[in-house]
């Protein structure tokens, strides 16, 4: 996978290579129209929009918002829902918005819920996994992170001063992972990456030190009613990781500096929707994300 039009094979990208990569990125859709305009009109009673920052690439174009309760009840568990850490993964963003619009108010009496629907709006607009510095926000959740998407989200969570019971992070695995994003990663780092088959269906990524398999099963069982679950490949794996339960693999989220590893929540999962399936539609993908959020809340509250 080392064939990529930018950089020298076997050598990590220079600043010139990063600049060349950035120059090729273009805006393909509108964060304002597809995210903010919707968000401003769907906040249910008992919740408010909180601007927790903005991206320095264009602070007016890329304000960062969370939906938070008007008042946090310290006697209730607290849950965090994040979408669009990888901006190109559309249903992570649109599924979070759909949850806010259709389901959030139903859980307000039982759980303090914070929803961050689009962590990486530059990535959303350019349909990108990285930010403009060729950094992956979902590998950047650590102290003094150079990725503003990650740093500002971590600050938001820190400012809550509440222990989280649940964190569900909404993602997709797409065909472009193999055609663009993994080749770009191999080129950027000057290494070779093995290819893997893109799984056809939904799966979750649990946290290796604390997988909470019964919790993961509850999410899978709920999503089964909406879309199909990804099968293991001929080696019993999904994206190179062992399948530990139907549709469930594990990553060490803290060790990899993933969004799902930034808290000490008891219940943590990353959803992975497959939007390129012949059996998928945008609506179906959004519905799968909502079903996963609801199942996670039902199990953990």
C-alpha cells in the first residue's frame, strides 16, 4: 500500500509533502448547512447548545458545539456521545443529529447526556480522516495534543467535572479506507501497511482492558433489527483484529490515543457502520447509529 502520489516511498512526509497534501483538499459539503443549521433547530427542552471551542483553521467557519443538559443531576449517570471524530464518516455526524432530534428527550429523566455531533468539521467538509495538518484526531487524544479537535474535546469533558458512565463514539468503515486513507497513512509515515478486507456490516470496537462483552452484545442485538452485522473473515478477524463476540473486536483505546480512550467510563464502545454495502442507505446507516446509542443508554443507565 505504499503507492501514493505524495512523498518518497519509505520516507516519512516532510512539511513540503504535508503542504502538498493539504493543497489537494477541497470543500465538498457544508458544515453550516448540513450540521449547524440542523443543530440549531433540534435542541429539545431541557438542553442547550454549548460552544466549547472552534478550529483555528477558520474559527468563524468551524465553531465546535455540544448539546448539554441545562442542569446536570449528580445523582444520575452521565453519558457522552461523540460523532464525526473522523469527519468523512457521515452517519457518525448525521446519526448523532438524528438521535438529538428524535430520542434525546426520552432519556433526559434518567441520564445526563452530552452529545458532540461533529468533532472534526474541517474533515466533514473536505470528507477527510485527517485534519489540515495531516493528523488523525482519533489518534491524538493525549495531553498537549497537537490536534485542536482532540484537545478541545478533552477540555470539554474535563470541564464537566463529572465521572462518565458511558461513552459511545460513532464511526464508519468505508471502502475509501483501503483506496485512500490507509495508503495515505502508509505514505505519510514512510511504512508499508497490509491491506484488509472491508467488513460488510456493522460492528463495534470494545476497549481491550475492559471490553464489557455483554454490553457490546446488547448494542449488536439492537442494531441487528436495523442492519446486518459484519461477519468475521476467513481468519476469524475484522479489520485485522480478532472477533471476540459476534460483530465485536477490541482495541486498546488509551494506548492508541483513541477518542474512546479519553475517559474512564465503565461502558465504552465505538460503532462502525458500513455505508458502502449494497444493502445500505444513508437513512439505514443513521438508524443504525441511533439504535446503537439507545441500546448503550438502556444497558448502562
